[in-house]
């Protein structure tokens, strides 16, 4: 879907360039001949505007479809979180590692293996690379919410918990952090929030929304009220590639 959006954008740019070149040629002919061909020039302009309107309508439809697809994909991830910073070796048991963190660091001992429907390392292991994040899907949304609320207990532990954002939202979130600072951006249930220079919260749905918000001076600007943060903060939103299907030996 994203590639189709790019194709339409490229088509529009190419069309504009070719039409502009043709219009210059037409104007040159009109000024060097006794008959300026005014009718041809008028018809050309009408055709140009028609094609541009058609391309803009197509672009809008593609954008709408992209939003629908992205929303559906994010809904399928609502019960998922990513655990970052858990060391791995060949003998690691991802479920066991996660449950140990949940019990000892998040102080949620009642969450057991039965609460997890999927648990695996994300991506391909590379020699010398840092530990891959662990993607965890819970059977019940409330369990995921309990994990999310308790993740502040992980401070200074080296382990973080983030939402499993789609590629599009992950890209927007990274751009938001670059513009507004780490402490003024967070996510909750797949939605991206930012704090502007006046301390007002904004929900971001596309990259263009970022241009409508006044950035915070990250050295002096407001930070999220830690005692009443509203949506839970996620300063470490996770990688976005879709996980490979788990084989029959993996925990479901």
C-alpha cells in the first residue's frame, strides 16, 4: 500500500514536469506564429487541471486505504508488547525470561505461562548483535494493560517494554521524538501523543500532523507531568516488522 502511494506521488511529479515543459513549448509557438492557437492552449489547460484533480482524488483514496489498513494491523497488535534488553543465548527460554521479569521486576507474580499465547525473539539473530527484543502476545487485554501500567518499575533495570507499532506509526513516532524530544512523546494503545510548547497534548495520526504543532524547546520546555501523565508513556516504541509465524513447537 505504501509503495502504491509512492507511485502515485511519482506519477504526479512526472506529469507536472511534462505538462510544464509542454506549456512552455506551446507558449513559444504562440509567440512566434500569427495564429496563437488560443483554443489549443485553453483545451490543454483544461486537460491539465482534469488530470491533476484525478491524481489528487486517487492520492486521497490511497491515503484513506492506507489509514484503514494501518488501523486494522494495529488492532491486531493490541495484545502485544515488546520486551527490550533481555539478554539472550542459545539456551534462553523466552517465555521463562519474560515471566521472570514480570514476576520479579514488574511485581506481577500471578501472570503465568497460560496468560501468554505467543512469545518469541523478533528478527534473525546476528553474530555480535545486541539482544533481540521479545514479542509477547497475551490472551487477555487486561493482562497486557497490567504489564503496561507496571512498566515504570523497570527503570534502571536495563529492560524496557514498548508497544508493537506498525511500520508507519513507528516511523511517525521516531520523527515526533526528533522534533519534540524524548520526554514529550509517548504512545498508548497504538496512538501517538505529543506535548507542544504550551503543554497541550496532541494525538498524531499522520506525519503531516507534526507540522501543525509548535515544537517544545527540549532544553527548557514543559515535560509530561509524571504524577498525572494521562496516556502511559512509551519512550522506546519497538521495531515494526511483522513477526514470522511461530512453528508448532513454539508456545501458543
